[in-house]
C-alpha cells in the first residue's frame, strides 16, 4: 500500500485503478473523488452493491452536481459506470448476467 500524504499533488493521469471504500463515504477515496469529480477525463467504476444514502449510490444516478464533505457543491462531470455484481450468486447467474 502506498501512502499519499499530498492529495492535491496526485496526477490522475498516472493512476490506472483506484480501489475505493464500500460507500465512498470517507477516507482517501472520498477525498480524491472530490478533487476529480469535475474532470471529464476521469472515469469512475462502481462494482457491486451500494447502500442507499451513500455517495456511491447517489452518483450512480449521475446527478449534475454532488455535495462535498464541506457542504459545498461541485459539478459531477466525471464518467460514472456501475457494474452489477453479487458474490452471493451462483456461477450460472454471474456468467449469464
């Protein structure tokens, strides 16, 4: 795991994959999301189940703007993709989906 103490110095063009917390509610993934959410060149992929009331659930519906942790709003220009996945389904169901 790499420590990233200076979020504003992270160049999104150097990141291929960013693993995020389950609901995108806090932590490094949330901070990076807030920095990059207005960038049209960023694609955000949400795999699996997301909980109602979380930021991840909100952005699946691709609103025009999102509320940041500080209460301000920012435009949501990034691409948002949701991949339905259930680790609890049997193999046949996953293969056919």
